[in-house]
C-alpha cells in the first residue's frame, strides 16, 4: 500500500551538509507520522527525527539536535531531512519510516524505505 524511496545521501567532509529526501507513494501520506532512523555499520537502528501529522510537532535524537531538521510536504508526499554540521559519527545508512503514531523505537514503525548511505570523512 505504501512504498517509500530515500535519496540524497553521499560522501561529505566533516562540517558539510546534506538534504535527504523520502518520496512516498500511496493515498494516505497525510495520515502518517514520518521519521528517520539510521544504522551505523554493525550497530542497531537508532532514532534520528520524526514529524507529526500536519507538521504540528517534531522530535529529534539527542545526538542530532541543533544540526538536523525534519520537514514534510503533504502535497508532494515527501519528507525531508536537512543535515548540517556533519560529523564522522553520523556515518550510517539512513532510513525513512512511516507509522500511524509517533515512537522512538523502530520496532513500532510499519513502513520502511530501502535506505540511503551517508558517509562523513575527516
């Protein structure tokens, strides 16, 4: 019912910026909470950011506060993650996710993209 595809990852030096894009198909985009998670090599998925329906609220993981910004465009079925001040520790595969309610636990999320890779070099 829902498919989503991430793009915008790449190789960036420390301090650089990227804008990740998640394009969703389906007819219920407005009804979902949308978020981003990431997985560093050999590690578990961790919460990055989420945005509530209509953009009413946003949430961020502690390690990305002040550097990452999540937004959504319900008319285009698209969610974004603007990343500034990249650090080596941000190197990971980034996944777009959708769900009917907000949670910081990836186990609760129902829809996932294939991921886009972000690599930060020092």
